[in-house]
C-alpha cells in the first residue's frame, strides 16, 4: 500500500472571511460516489480567526475497546462529560476526559425480539437514543413489535441508573409513543379518547395530562449536525429535542374545508382557542421551531401562527419538503433553514436560506458544479471530487480559499466520501483513500477559515459533538476521541 501523506501545499492568499454573525451551529452533509481515492473525515472550523499556514494537529485523547458482548460500534453522542457509544448489541458510556467506563447496558434480548436479532444500525439506533441533556429515554418492550412499547425508561446519563419507568396502560390502544423535550417526557397513548401525559425527566413527576379526540401532530425533529443536502450520508444524525414546542390538535382533514385546529403548549399542557385556517386548501401542517409550517403544496412553504391560525408568510422553496429525502429533518445554520434542492444530480444542487421568523429568503453561493458539503450564512463549501479539493465561496462569488485533500504521492483522481457531521464550528467527513483492496478509511479535519487540514488515519466517523470527534477503525471495536475544541 502506498504511504499516505497530507498535502501541505499552502493555498494562494484569499480574502479574509466576512466578520462572523451571531452563530448557532452549522451542519453539513455531502458525498458523491466517484471512482476512487482519497477521502476522509473532514472536520472544518466554520468561524475562527486566521491562523498561520500549516498542518493542523490534534492529539488523540484516548482509545477504548468495546466489550465483546456489545459488538461493533455504530454511533456516538457527546453530552457534557459523557460519551455514549451505541454498539450493535448495547450501550457503553465512558468519561469524556479519560475514556474510563461509567456504565454499560446489554440490549441483546431487546434486539432479539424487536430487531429480529440483526443488531442496531445507523438507521435504527436513534429509536433507542432519545437524549436531552443528561437524560436518556429508551422504549421498553415486552413483545416484538417496535411500534408497541410497554413502557418508557428514563436513564441518568452519567451513572446509567434508572430514574423512573413510565408504564403504558394495558388498555391503551396500539401505537403508543414517547418523545423528549429539554425537560420532559411526553407520552401519547392511543385510545378513545387519546391520552397525552407529560412527566419531568428529572424524577418522573406528572406535569400535566390532556385527553383529546382530535388528530395529534407532534413537533418535527431538527438537526444541528447533519445538513440536508443531496449526497449519501452514512453517519447517524440524532435529532435534537424540540424547544419552544407545541402539539397541533386538529380535526380530520376534509378536502375543500378550512382546517379546524388548536394549540397545546408542551410546557404546561394548556390549549389555545379553536381556529380555522384562512383558506380551504388542503394543509400539511408541521410544528417547527415554534411555528406551524405548511408544505402541502410542492416547493411552497407557508408559516402560520399556531395560536391563532393566522398566515404569517409564504415563500417558494427549492426543495419539496413534503417528500422524504436523504435527511428528513429540518436543518439550520445560524438559525436559518437550509433549503437545498435534493432532486437533482449532486453537481447541480443549489440552495438558499430561509429566515422562519419572517420568510425572508437569502440566495446561496454558486458553487460552479462542485458538490455542496457545508452551508454557512456567509459562505458555502463545495467539493470537486476528481482533484479532491474543497473551495469556500461567498454568495457574492468571492473565493475565500481552495485546498487539496489528496495525499502526496497519489495520482488517481477521485474522492469517495461517506459520512458527514458538523457542529460547534467544525465539519466532519468520512471517506476512503485508495482503490479497491488497496485503500483505507480516513477521517479528515479542515479549518474552514484557512483551508488547513489534518486527519485521523484509518478512521471511521462515529460522532462529532461539543468539539469532540469520536471515531473507530477497521475493526469497529476500538473507539477513540480527539478533542478539536468548540468554536
């Protein structure tokens, strides 16, 4: 196998990035399968002052071996001082600073019943990992139907101890489900009428209860770590618990009749006045970031006040939000909704940013045929797979920098990328260097202020959160943490 080096050629001087606005988080997702060579995980600092040219180096904080009974690693979440590693057959929690084991949980029996013994994967693991701060909520199963949990268990993340278990009544209808907000567990139990109950995550005490015979629409998930763009992303995203959340209670839709609905506040269980939509068109309402978003009409987004039903604004969209896509969640950068057209070839993807507070649309940067891999309010980053280069471009057309990810000594064109995560001012991308059997997985991190980059050799992306990059190797059983630092 050829020796792998990092291309340290210094890029041409580029204009300084625009002064950063109020940042929240940026998110990314990109990849395109192209014939072969280089890849890796790219972690990119989205906002930071310029630094001297040269390679970035971040030492590995620790590496731990997953217990054999839990199988290979699937994903990882970082919450405060705890790293929670989800494996094929269970969970392992370790201390962020040292990697020392805090607790483990074997899920073999549950997986045998519910997952037909196949083990957890990136598409199923989020069903079992409902995180809010230092709380972990997991469904409990007596039978083998994933849609019919018998209870919901809330676990203290630092210790692994069960705080409480919320039992589902035996006389409840099929299809009970639960979700978490930053401070509560909300359980919906179908019946006649349906029952909604909120309990505190801290101790399980009941906060409120509400019965209804209306249609229940729960808050839509959103992501701050995996941007909704058109390329395949193998990384598990993990939605965040909804804030400023409410539930829409509405009558069964009737074509040609204005929607009848009201609002249930998840903070106190209080409902608002009944209202009817202003127009008789069919609606596909979703509670998103404190608003009612209607995406019933393809490539049109309307926002309504959830308390009064008043229409607030309407904007044309590039993406058809009513259709499923590579990332079904709503994703944001700097508090702006990322609207990327996902129904076109990867090298033709365009995007814009929508301010949900008033519907204002900001045009995105023209990437000139490059694959969109990262979106920021002030610029976007595109990938050219043949030379394996990243380029940062502003909406005004200015090129901030171009950098090559191709290791020295490699001449085969192509960049085969796989997983993408970002947050806290960094972007992470996993891929492969090489062709066929003569290849290896890499994890790259790139400073988006300058284009400088470093890498985690033989790395696969498990998680990136709170400035901590969690990776594994070819075996899938050794898990390592590299501190990049939050920006």
